[in-house]
């Protein structure tokens, strides 16, 4: 990684005996530490998560950060994605150390509001925030699959919208 900084180690299922329930509990504990018991900061602004509860009494955002679904699918149709799970610890770190990672960020204005996108320099991982009046809301974060030229699309977006 650029500038001598590196991301936290991956949190892999094998470290929890490959047992999904144990792994999910560890991911939940990480999510609580990083987003519920304290708030990360990005560029001096709090980053918050929606407290709406989903399955098992856990925030919907937690499930969104560790599961994947096809566009337009219901929350019930989403399924765990190990690449997302493994990188849950990266979200707060990237938000709080963008310069050390040489992260790329840009603003995208849409009808639904202003989004900030933050990517690793190679566009292999993306965080999306939505701007609110006095904070940002964490919308999603995920590894970017390059099969459909998604990384190139993000590079073009960054070039078009410029850096924050």
C-alpha cells in the first residue's frame, strides 16, 4: 500500500473454525466497536450508521456490510459474502487514514442527495457515504470486482468529479 501504510489484517472465517455463527458473532463485535460504541470520523465529520434493526436484532447496515444482493433485491434475498466480511475492519481504518493510504475520494450529486465515494488507490475497495446536515451516513462498503470493468468505471468517475 502507498505511503508505507497498510490496512488491518483480514478477518477470515478459518480463524473461527469456519463456523458461520462464531464468525458472525466476531463480525458483529467488530461492527459494534467501530460504529455503535464510537463513531469514526471522515474529514472531521462523524460517520454514523442507521440504527434501524433487521434480522436477529442487529442493525440493517451491519447485514448490508457483510452481505451481497443483486440490485433491487429485498433484504431477505441478500447472502453473506466472505470478501465483504473479511474487510469489515477496513472501513473505519480507511475513513480515518485516507492520506496514509493515498485513498481517492470524490463527490457525486444525485437527485437523492450528495454521496461521497472513497476508494483505495487501485479502486479495489469502495466506501460510500451520504452527506447529511452535520454528519455522513455510511451507506455501503465492498471490494470491487473487476470482471465487469467496475474499477475502470470508478477511475473515470474519480477523474470526472475530482478529489474531495
